[in-house]
């Protein structure tokens, strides 16, 4: 099953994100120029900032419906300062081979403001960062009751973050010490290892279908082969619940019943993500329709369109979700 495109507008969380990224960038500037007597920021603060950047990236390594399409907007200028989209899916091979496989791919783009000090001159540097993350999981289904399985999952991930060298590099050459190389050619690589535990209840009847998932995930992210000043680690830890109800509408389409879909999801962030962007949890409720094409020779057997409303602390927004089953 493939689930993706869930858009959440997090308007009031921009200030928290901006403070974190500005702190990291200023930490880089002060640490690189300290040899010339311009100042020195304790290494502990630099590492803390790198840890927080990894914590932001951790949103992209956990398969999560509520944050699979995340957009943080600056109300003052009406521009997006953070954008993330995630494509994720998972399925058990069969009842005879109860091995569960899941995977996800995510793209995240930061648009921070880097305030650099040169005497009395303060300037903003367009140092946008781009992050790509790939994650996977291998689990096994242990039946514990009719229609209910306990599913432990081993999770792994790989992520890469890099700044926009073309724009930021030219500006840095003009206004900042040339030794500040991270924004020009810097990179941050991270890998993650961890696991999940899921309870999955599935009931399929002609009159309706019910899916209920309870999940706890903990993945530890660590940097490798990165600029030394931004080495760090972060914990991607979350607990979530997802529920979906499907039933026929009474109409026929493609020789199968046209179904309506009701769904709800809630995610509570427990690790370094907690409070990072101004919220501790996200809730999503949705309604949609499902087309069944299983009687045709097509790779996709079901297609769902779901309109969702998401909310949480300082967060609200709408989304259109598209999902397909194979």
C-alpha cells in the first residue's frame, strides 16, 4: 500500500524553526572565524545546533501520515520557509510468508535567514538547504488474535543535506570570511538505525472494511562523512494511531462498488522532535472515495482520494491525499 501527498500548513511554527537554523549558521560563522580573533562560540553550542538540524531531518525518516507533506509558512512575508514531501508504503508479502516490508523517500527544503555580522553591517544570506532521505523497514507478523497481528520492524535510513552553493557561495565570497566553507560546499550525511513495534488490526467484510494501526518508532540519526563542525545525533521517536473505515456507497464503477472512506490519524512526537517546530502532536481527519480496478489487468488495484484537515498546537491546515494499492 502506498500513501503519500498529505499537505499540512504549519504557519505559526516558523519562528521556532528560524531560531534553530539561525543559531546553527551563526555558530558556523563564529567557529570558522575565531582564528582571526572575531569571536568564539563554545563547541557544545555548535553541536547542539547540529543536533537540532538532525532533529528537523528526522521528520523525513519516520513513515507518518500526519507529517508526510509538511509546509511551514512565514506569516509576515507569506513565503514557505520549510517544505517536506514523503512517499511511503508498506505491505505484508502474504499470509504464508508473513514478512512485512516498508520503504519511504522524502525531500525537505529549508529556507533559513543567515544574519552575518561584519562590523556594523548586517546582511541576510540566502543559504537554502536541501535534504533527501531514504528509509526502509523489515518486519514479521505474529498473529495474536483473529485479524490482529503484532509486528516488530527493523528500520534503517540514509539522509543527505546540502546548501545551495550557487547563490550562497557568491554572497559569502563577497561579504564573509572565505574560510566559511560549509555554506559554500558543505554537506551533512546521516544514517539512522532503530525499530518500530506495530499492532495491526484488519477486518474485511463485504459490507465494510476496517483498518487500525498502533505504532511506536524510534530511529537514532547520526552524522558521518560530514563537515566536522556539524557532526551530531538526534532521536526520531514517535507514537501514532491510524484508523480507516471503508464501505460501499451503493454505486458501481469499473464493475466494482464505489466506496467511501473515513480516516483519522494522530502522531505524538516523543524524541528530539518534541516541541521543535512549536507542536508536540499532529492530528488528521479525512473523508474520501475509493475506486476498485481489481477486475482489470492493471498494476493498481485500488485508488483513494482523501481530503484531510490537520491540526495541533499552533498548527492547522488542509490536504488532499492520494493513495494506491497494488
